[in-house]
C-alpha cells in the first residue's frame, strides 16, 4: 500500500514546491484560521515583551506566558508530546529555577519599563529573519498531505505503520525515542545527567543538598 | 431559519464553532497580556499569568474537543496542576524577596 | 507520602532536627524565612498555600507517574513524567520549607535517582551488546514470558529516563536554592580548592593543619562524612 503511493507522493512534492515558489505566500496567508492567527499574535507579542522587558522578574513572568501560548500552538498542530513537554518543563521547572536564580542574585530596579533597542543587534536579527523568511515560500503548507515529511513512504509512513507491530506500543513518538533512535536518547539522558554535574561544578558544591 | 440552522446548512461543524471559540479565548489572553506586560506591580503580573494559565487550560480543552483528540486533555491537566506552582513561586518571590525563594 | 507524614516531618525538622545547618553561621542567613533563627516554631506558610499543596501534590504526583507509566499509549513518557514529578517536589518545598524538604529528600536519594537511571539505561543498552547484538537491541534482552521489546522500552522510559530527569531537576533546585557560596557553609571561595568544601566537611578541614595534606591522606577527614564527599575528593 505504501509502495503504491510512492510515485504519487514524489510527484506531488515536486509540483508543490515549484507552484508555491511562483505564487508566493498569498494563498498560505489566506488559509490561516482564526485560532492560528490569534495564537501566533500571542506568541510573538509575548516573545517581544520577554526580550524587551527591562525588569528581569517581569521577563521571567512573561516568559511563562509565552510558554502557555507555545503549548497551545503545539497542541493545535497535533504534537501533544511536545506540548506536554513544554507544559511540564516550562510551567513546572523553568520558571521556578529562573526565579530561584534571581533570588540568589541582585535585581536592579529600573525606571523604564522596556529596554532601549540596540540597533546593530536588531539589524543582525532582522537580517537573519529576512534570510529565513525567504525560505518560507518553499515550505509546504502546514498539514499538507504532499509535504515530504508526511508523504515519504520510507520514513514517516513506515514508522506510523510499523510501530505497533515492531515495538508493541501505540505512541509512535515514544517508540522512535526509545527504540528506533535509542542511542540518541541515551546521549540525551547523559546530557541531562551531565547538566546536574555541571551545575555542581559551577556552583562549587559536592552535594545537591 | 435561525443562526444555528444557517451555519449548519452552510456546512460548518461543531468543531469549527469550537475553534472560533478557542480563538476568542486566545484574543482574551492577548488582552490579559497587557496586564502581564504593563502591570505596574508584580502582583498584577502574578494575577495576569494565573489568569493566562487558566485560560490556556480552557483553550486546550476546547482544542481537544474541536479536533477530536481526547488526549489533549492530558496537557490541560498538566497545566491545571502546575499553573498553581508557577503562581505561588512568583508570589512568594514578590512577597519576600530573598525569603524561601 | 501522606499529608500527615509530611506535616509531622516538617514539624520535627523545625523543632531542632536541623543537624546540617546547626553549625552554619546564622548571621549570614538571618532574616531568611528558612533560617533556623526564624524556624524555631515549625515552618509556617500561608494557610492557602499549605492546604492547597496538601490537596494538589498527591494528584500531581500520581499524574506524573501516570504520564511516565502510560507513555506508550498516550502522550508523555519518561521525560515529561520526570519533570512533573520534580515539580511536585518544588511544590512541597515552597509550602513546607526548602530546608525541611532537603532533609526529607536527602542528597543520597537525589544522586541515587540520577546515577541509577543512567546506569539502568546504559545497562539495558549494554546487555544486548554482551549477547552479541547491537546497543539497545531490545529483542536480545533476557526477559522470560514477556515481550522483551515492549518491556525493554518501558523499562528505559520508567526506570531510566524518568529518574534521571526528576533526580537532576530536584538536585538543580536544591543546589540553586543553596546559592553560590552555600550561604555560610565553609570558608569563602578564595580559600578553598577548586571543588570547595561543603558544610559537612568544613569542620574536619578546620581541624587539619593544611588542606593539601588532608587531600593526600586517604584516611583523614573521612570519619562521619557522607560517602559522596569522600569519593568526590
């Protein structure tokens, strides 16, 4: 079954990339729904506010709000594993650890609410953004069945079809993490472990307690 | 012909309606964001983030219903349980700086 | 952990079981909510926070375990479940005092979680290698009566990744709450070695004549110290 769809998918990929490059981004913009547009606005606003907030504590608080929007966005794009990670790590861990770090450092009271813009840095970021935005015209639309990441019968469809038969678990994300690329996950776990040791070394302590 | 009948006849489903409702909640969140960013005192920001968290729980639940994915409620549950932690962490920090935190 | 246990333990810690911080210079941390000068009566927090944490923490802990154990059938897995479980510890620490939580969850427990998870993960990967397969080739795991692939993956998630994440996050929380200079534990940074003294071995270091002599002698300074300190030096 997957083999039969292979030539169709490859043809679709080629035609979609050429067509979208010619017709620019206008049809893509028209397809954005209200929930997507509002979530994007929320995320961009919180990200800008985090970057420009003068007070570090305010920046941490707004960063918590940013993660709320990102989790909703991940959820809308049907990536519940990523959304769950975002929820658990940001709401539970990152904010608390950042606040603890703030409590151990000195916080300066600022008069102004926002940072002044550093124009060379802003120009560099703008150039990077423009360079990335050029490539957006070639990216297939979200949820497009012709997208290479979805239509490829040898990768995505293979994992979705074969996960349960080969591993016995239903969550493909977990199967990929723990079985198909288990050595990478082992490296990630060791990185987390090394992060704890690095914190001990940086803070010059030998015990966590 | 009522509004509901008209929308149903036009081919819109309950899921579409719920997505519009979720978008409305996100717009409310953007309004609340003003208080989180501007908020003259930290208490304003704490309250704003708490309301934003509750709002997100509602948005996630609506998204789960609209997209037909009951597992999205798991994420909403995580936020419902951990939003409280974020609120008390920030509020303890602001009440007595250098205290427990 | 029941609610009554937590509050009892908290009360004990507040009354004078504060062995670790007993020798800490109290002037450095005077005025802190968790310092022993203000912790004469049991650590108290706002009634709202304490009672809400008593209600919420068991549910959040159970949910963290659910996310960990049910990662194969629903979103989640070891990383997310470990993070939620660690967040429960943060919650308890906010409500009942970081020092009390530090004594409840000793350094040994935190380190055992992180190290044990890493060792279990590495062991599960290396057992198939020893049997002539590849790293993490689950079907070579010697599991009788069970599907080795499925239960090997679950073991990696539950016994491997989740303890690593929760242990490291709780450890980060404790070590960040202690601060850079340990809040009066041990001499200032300039007077100690690269891995500075902690509050436990500050006293033997003061008895010895020289710091470098002590590190050369394997027998000195080890009496009464936790094993982790002696091993790290």
